[in-house]
C-alpha cells in the first residue's frame, strides 16, 4: 500500500523545540506571572476584580461566597484551576501583604502567623474601596476589551486604574527565565511623587526620592542598608536588608526582655517560622543567653518576647539573632513589569512616567466621553425647550397624524402631507419644523407632566448647566495643563482617603558580628570501639565509675573551645570543634565520629586535642620504615582536613606517637620499632630528626623483602613492658630489653 506522504511536514527538531519553548515562555510571562505596568495587576488578579464587579460586589453590597467568585472567574476568564484563583483572591485580602487590600474578606482568610485560609466554600468576599479606584469608569469605554479564552465573553485588557497600584501594593512573580519583586510603598508618598513628576517632568530620581524615600512595608521593620535605595531606584535591581523592630523591657527576677514589635516583610504570612527558629536556638543552646521565648501577639499587634538571662550583653545577643534568624532578612528588588506585551525592567521615574501617561490617556477618554454625553443631552434639552414653545402645534400634528412615523417625519423634515391640520396656518408652521432625530424621539416620549411650569424651568436650568459643563470639558481636553490639574486634584482626594503614616524606618546600620559568650571549662571526649563520640563535663566524668568508662577506648580531656584532632593511617588530620561534639549524659550513645567530620573509611590512629598537640611533638613511623618528628605548631590550621606527611604510593602510617614534654626531653628515651615478621629495633629518640610535616622522613629500619613496620613507640628506662596492638595480632605485652641488637627477635609474653 502506498504511503500518504503529502501531509507529512519535515521539521528541524531543535528549531521546533526553540519556537515552542519561546511561545510557552512568552505565555507564562505575559498571561500568568508578570503585572501590567499600567494597573499593576497580574491577569488572574485583574480577572477576579472584573468578575466581582460584574457580580455587583461593591463595598456597599453584601459579601458573596468565594466559591461563586472563583467559579465565575474560572468559567469565564481564567481557565487555569480554582486553587490558583483562590490563592490570588486570598492574597488580595491580606493587610500584612498589601498597603491597600483590594478585596474585603469575610471569614478565615489566614493570618500573619502562617495559618492557611479556609476552603473557598466557607469564606465570603466583596470589593474593597481600594479596588474601586481600579474599576471606576469601567463602563465608559476608557480601556480596551478583548475576547476571553473561548471568545464567548469580553474582558478588559487592563483596568482603568486611577491609583498607582504597582508602586503602592507591589507584586511578586516568577516567570520563565525572569522574576519580578516590586516592594510596597506608602500611598501618600507615591501620590506626592506622581504629582511632583506631573509638575516637573524633568525631575531626577534623587529629587523624586525627596517624596518617595524608599519602600514602606505593611509589616513595618527597618531597612538597615538604605544607602542602596538610590541605586535600586536608578537601575531597578538590588537587595534590601530588612530588620525586625525591637524594644528592651525589664523582665522578671532581674532579667531583661527583647520584645519584637515588627517583623520583616519577608516573614509576613509565616511569623510562626520566626518564633520556632528562636525556640530551636534556645533548646539547642546556640545562644546560651536566652532564658525563654514566647509569642504574645494579638489583634493589637506583634509582640514576640525573648527573655534574656541576667547580666548578659543584650546588644551582642541581638547581633547574633540578626545573623542566625530571619529577624534580619534580605529582600531582592526587581522592578520588572509588562509594557506592550514586553517584559521590561523599570526604574522609579519610568514607573511613574508610565502611570502618568496612562492617566493622561484615561482622563482624556473620560472627558471625551463626558463631553459627548453632555452634547447629546444638550441636543435633547434644546429640543424639549423648543417643543414647549410650540407645544400646541406639536399636539395638533400628533392628533392629525395616522402613525408615529408620520408625526416624526413632520417634526424632523417638515413633511405635512396626509396630516390633518385645523388650519392652513398650522400646516405652514409645521412645514418649518427641523428637529433632529434624537429631539424628535424625546418629544414623542415626553410626558405631559413636563409641560408644568416648574419642569420647564428645570429644563432651562439643565440647559445652562450643560453649556457650562461642555465649556469646562472642552477647556480640559484642549489643555494638557488643565487635564493634569484634574488628575492632581483626584490624586489628592485619594491621598486623603488612603492616608497612612510610614511604617518602615530607613537607616544605615553596620552589621556587628556576634561574639559568643562561652564559659571556658574542661570537658571529656569519649569514643567507644565503634566510633560513637560524645562529650561530658568534668563533673559528670568524675562521678563515673571505672566499670562504665571501660567501654571507651579513647578518652580525650580538652577545653570546650578547643578542637579534637584525628590522625589517620592515610596521613590525614581531621578537626572537629568541641562545640560540634554532642553534649550527652554518660549513658547516651553519642554520634558517629564519621558524622562529625569528613573521615570515611580511614583508620584513625590517634585522637588528641589541638591545645595539647600545639605544645608537643608527634613521631610518625610509616610501614616502609620511614620515621620523623613533627612539631605540633605545624598542624595549626582552620581547615577541616590537611595532609600530615608525605607518603609513597605503597606506604601508609604504621604508628603515631604523641611526645609530651617530659618524654621528649628525656635523654634516655628510646624508640622501639616492631615489624610484622616479629623483629624489633631500638635506638635513642634524640637520633630522630625533627622535620616539616610535608617531608617523608628518614629511614629508621632496614626491612627484609615484604616485611613492614607494624608498630612503633617511645619508652624510657623505667618502662618494663609496653602494649602492642595490631590488626593481625591481639594485644600483647613486649619486654623492654636493656640492650637490643639490629634485627633482634621481639620477646612477647
């Protein structure tokens, strides 16, 4: 059977992927994630507000179920799932997220703590007064309407926002390859900045900052690096550091309290996270100064109390809390918005410029609409006034006409044929009539009550008012200065309506590092044969009996600010800070040493504190017979792991001996080497050279082929026996002979 190849389209795979991904990215950017620079709304927010306005949910009407609002929005305008629509609706009710909430919620819409909103079937909502500033005059043709997703409805491409919503309420959105993060600002400051720009279009950003000094968050807090704000407003990008506001109050029993009264904006909607992090720091004793943490927040405001132990440095503790908790957090600013279907990064002035340009367009259309409406009404009023002057003639025409159409033709064009008049004079007068079609319709629909003298006076008064309005409208439309005057007056009215003091303080504060207040004391690090490690204080160690301590193969006494050093067979030294070693009771198991440092399967030969190591020497002996002394100073480093010696490819460390001061200085101290073949060699310690840790060492013993050094130690004349442990042999005692010959057999007992 012949294949039909006519309908097969050959495409380059990479080109098709590129085009498809570009289309997808553009759809996410424009239709989902980024706000329009004119009304400051994402598509889902705009559609929710428009759907609510269609339902008549203005601030004076009763609340309506959120499920109904979400259903209407999804079914008519936004077919992307009810959860995303409801999440957007909930966000627009949050007083701690927006300077001017756009929706008035009724029911459980969550809290600043991080509690989620109730299901949409339980909550109700209506438009707020703030939302009405975005929806005003929507029916006057000020903005373009476009078909919805299935072309069954019409929706506004942008709302006729009369308030600079994008700067006031800010926004956050993540698109494909880009994101927007516009902070909230004080409504009064933004309006003042807009008016200043209208008055002086050449105004600079530093001059604008006299009116808009910086972001203002609904949760308050302090921006501690306000010196970066000018750069952010110039470039549209930057990072702000927001710090919680605190007060110091006297507490109980001589303690003092740190009271958090305002939290960073980044924690808004998740205050519980901040409280939990403070409690964890207290429980884990990261900050020993903290006595207690409690959340006393209420409807009156935020109040998180941190009780501080007596005689502690509160300023130092605050520095630590700012560093290790979200009491100080970073807010990344990115002034990205959509203009003419293109994502653009704006600066402060260009955002205001776009808003003013949009206002000029809106107000021009609004006053053109009002002018057209007034002119149409004036036409009708003029016709009614003229009609009252010849009302008897009009009644005669109506009585003599056989149809409304015939009467209307006479009123408009003076056609009198087939109309019965009482006299020829009336016919001649009727032939002179020239009302417009609109006037004729109004006359024919005019009730007789309009002929009352008072009603006629009202028509003349309305005519006068319409003439004044038309003159005023034309004046506004004919002069940009007059138009801007109207815009400024309306903005001043909004300023009175949404007047609110600045909440966020602006400051330049230098970050001070936290200095840990640690009481230096002795601890004992205990390691069992499986590598489980823990630390106990000296009091607990002194109370322990010998039997309970037998299970620990290594015990290291050190300070709680010291480091535990581990030397391995592969020639590496690992370090673990004492503070990282878990403080346990004697009966507790502890933590595997491998979880405390990066040592993997390497065999650990010796454990020692750095303080003890620094003031002594180590003797390294390798399996191939190389030996050297290394000063503890050589191992001073902040790195977690370092190499301690140079090794050949087939070599490894056989033994590491710690030489304390009295052994190292003893002239009779002797080195004993044992080999796997059972041979031993002894020679004076002072014959071993002290070398750098990077050296290989010198040859300490001549080995037979395939023989290796198994063990090395240092003894004094008083040592009669020393213990030898190896992988291959169980622990044995070795007699220390007074005189030993090279290659002599070791005496084991």
